C-alpha cells in the first residue's frame, strides 16, 4: 500500500474523505494490485504470451472475420456449456494471438487455462509414457477449464499422437472448453492422422457445438515486410 499512499493521502485531503472512506480506498487499491499480480502469474503458468491481448488484436489490419461472433466469444459464454472454439485461417492472420487473448480473458475470470502448441503437447505426452506419468498428465489436461491447442494438424499425427488426441477430446467433451487454432479445415484433419476411425470420432466430438471463426487476410509478417519496405523506399527518396 505504501507505493500509492502519498497520492491517496493527497486525494483524501482534496476530497475531505472520512477515515472509513480513505481506508476503503487504499484497501481497494491493494485488492486491485493483488488481483493483477495473481492474473499475471496464472497467465505465465498457463503459457500465455503477455503481449497477445485483445487490445492489440484490435490493431490488426486487413483481416476479414465475423466481428459479431468474436464479440460473443469474448464473453466466454461458450465455456459455460463446455463448447469449443475453432480458429481457422491461413498462416499469419493472428489465430494464435486471438486464442491467447481469449485465454487472458479467461484467466481474469478465474478460469484455469493451459496453452500449448499441439506438437509440443503430444511430445510431452509421449515423454510421460516413458516415466509412467501419462495418467497424471491426462488428468491435468482434462481438468483445465480452457485448453488452447495451437497449430493443430500442422504436421501429420502418428498412431500415438492420434490416440492421444482422441483420448484428450473424449475426456474433455462437454465438460470443458477447448480452443483449437489450425491452418486446415476439420475435414482435412482426418487425412493428417494415422487412424481415420479414431480421428473421425474425435473430430465429431470436438466440432459438435463448437464456434468456428474463420479469419482471412494477408499474413502480418508480409504486411510488416511491405510496411518496412515502404519506409525504406521513403528514406531512400529523402
């Protein structure tokens, strides 16, 4: 409380606050600080990039997507029914950014979140088989309120990964929300797995009731490259 005490004392004198009102003011400050620090620590534990917030997503340009659906997603109403979210689109349109932003909102609302790139998550589960901690890992992933699976089906899934994907989806179906980002349509996911039957069962569950937001536009890397190129040209002209 000492960090803002001088400012609050000055404000109290200016507004001629009573002792009770002043005490309430500085306690509110402390609660806000603790909530902010708690959210920051939980976001870090969840694997969320601190720079990927909804405010910076709004600054992205040249993108086409359903703005009404995005607005609805930010309310996190989908988590109440345990529905999923599919963020689909080409490389570089900000799917990971938006998924992470939704994760930050969930953190602020005291929901548990875990974010991981799909290939790294499957690698972790494979390693868990070797030290007999697979069951514990699955329990942990099944319990989390919002699981963010980034860059799913970017590479083909082998038999073990396909099985883990199936088990993960079955354990979380209608119980918790999963946010998936992918460059491919769900129909293409089946061709990326080693067991079409398991994959079909998992995809049907995952897409059932899921909200699908398709984002189209130019990769932000290309936009930055063109922007820098334009600046360089202007500098040369000058």
